[in-house]
């Protein structure tokens, strides 16, 4: 096949060069964006009389047919044609002859690929946001069922204060909401049309860039042609948003892995979302959570790899930038599969409420509340801390939690105690007294769930 840039060459490229240089094996993913961009460009060329309007029509019609044929699996791409842009153009020219060659008037592959990638990133940012939203919806449903499910909250992985399972889940809801907002920001960053930048210094044709931006739904056109073709910061923004999302999913996965160990036993994963061992018959492994945690490293790699690719490239376009595609595709595929599978795993897991509650009681997680009771009865907080510390020590020695100690035992450490201490250290009371904005009280969490359901509708 004849190269589109073959004019100044006297020799054919080595097959190895073709192979190494070519991106069609992966950038064929951009066929829709490429053709949509070309249609808008052709329409504008016709309207501006840069090419004959009738010819523009023919080009547009044929591009639409090519799009349909690609979607029907009827098109085979050629490695010698290097990338999706030249493949589409070659097919066009094959179908309508010389008229096809006019499509590239006033355009370079540099502004073409920069446009395609922006269209693509806008699309996947929207798609990612939707998927994160579905996970948020799942977590809201689950939270609704667990506003009274007491569990220990931790710091340093040591039992700290009682909370509810809903409150814990809702922490992740907040994180994932920010991940959704980050996807909106990615979209905004990619929302500027570079087409018209040409190879680097625009063109002498009177292109109507704003008309093209309107047709392609871009909010603005780029104001500097060098910048238009040579930055891929919007790809990095996507990779960054994907990396942060994976970081959140990975922490959640880590907790689930801990929770389904026999040591915790807070949740049991559904058989459909866990796996067995080929040697140990008793095993049920949280492979999905582990893989999500593991794939986080891979998405970080996508981000770090491409950041590094970009760091030393002089303006304007350099072929290094062809390396933007695989990390973006890989990160998108990875967050997609992780989000879908993770949501199903969480939805189907069983929450072992009594175990969670016992862990909250056994870990003296109500000790702060016991100290607060003393403070409310006139004891200084530091003294109260000391008194409860002694009771905890006593409890540890006798294998009793705070609510299992007798009033006599309480009184032996401080005469201030009376029977109302038992109500104050009741775990449900402890939780529900934390009833300020952001707190774990049932009423607060219910409000947060309602608020976030509304937020989700609007986002
Ligand atoms: N396949 C190329 C890429 O992804 C398209 C742009 C090529 N431009 C060039 N001047 N060689 O970046």
C-alpha cells in the first residue's frame, strides 16, 4: 500500500518500522471519534467553500457508511496505514477516489489525533462517572439497611469508638462522590477543540473553528496552536482521576479482605463472588477484592508511565505522544471492570451483625462515653480518663466488657458512679448521641443517605 506521506521518500519503510511505528492495533478504538471529527471538518470545509460543497457532502455520506461498516465488523485495518486516521482516509479514498483526498485540507494528523483523544476522554469520563454513580447507589441502598448495625470504628486498626456499618459505608460514598466530581473536571479539561491548529501553526485556509467546535460539542476552541497539538494534560487528568478512584476502591477492598478473615468475620462474601483453593478444601478467598487492590498498582503505573513520557518533550507534536493511548485505554478498562465487579460483590455480601456488635463491645469502644458520663457528673476529664482506664484494666484482667462490670465494681474505682452509667455506655446510645452533622447517629446517617440520593439524581 502506498504511504500517504510517501512523496519525499525513495525507499520503502522496513517492515519492522511499519510494525513499530504503527498504532492501528490499539488506536482503532478511536474510529468513531475520528470519523465524527472528520465529518465535522468536511462539513465546515464545504460551508466555507474551501472544498466544493457537493464533494463535502459525498465525503460526509461515505464517512457515515464507513462508520456503519466498521461497526458491523466489515472493515479490516492495515498496519501499513499506520493509524486509525490514515486507515479511515485510505478507505474513504478507495471508495470515492480523488475526492477523498480533499478531506485532509487544512488539517494535520497532529490536530486530528489531539481532537480524537479529547472526544474520547470526554466520553470515557462521562462513562466512568456513571459507573461510579452506580456503585454509590449500591452503597446507599446497603447503608439504608445498616443504620442500626453497630460496629467498632478504628484508628490504628485498634477498636476506637462505636459507629454503625452505614456510617462506615457512607464514608466511601463521600469519596466516590468526589471521584465523580473529578470525572466532571476531566471532562471540562478536555472540552477545548484543538482542530484548526494544523501541524503546529494553524493553516492559511479560512477554517471556521467555532462551527466545528459547536458540531462536536466542545465548549471552546484552543487559543494557541502549539498548545493545541502538543499537550496531553487532559489524558493525565483522566489517569489521575482513575488512580485516585482506584486508591479508594483499594482501601475498601483491603477492609473487605480483613473483614472476611476468620479473625474479623464481619462479612461473608457470596459464593458467586469468591473463589476456592486448589489444595485447601476449607478455603474461600476474596479474590475480587484482592484483584481490585492489585490492579490499583497497574493504574498508578498508567499514570506514572505517561507522566514520565510527557515530561521531556519539546513543543510541538512528537511521536512520543502516541503513547498516550494505551495507558488511557488500560486505565479505563481497568476501572470499568473493577467498578462493576466490586459493586456486585458488595451488594451480595452478608453482614454478620452480631459479630460486629460484639467486637464493638469487647473492644471497650464505649470507654470515651463512660469518661464523658463522669465529666457530666462533675469529674474533670483527665481524672475521668484515669478512672475509666482503671476499669478497662480491670475488665481486661477479668475478661469483661464495660457493660458486663457490676455497679459495685464501678463504685470500687469511683464513688461517683450510679446505675445510669449503664445506659450511657449502651452502644446504640453512644452512637445515637453523636448527632451532629457528619456523625454516626441513625438520624444523621439517614439524612445523609437522603441528601446523597438527591445529589445522585442531580449528578
Ligand atoms: N498515530 C499518531 C499519534 O497517535 C497520529 C499523529 C501522527 N502525527 C505525525 N506527525 N506523525 O500520535
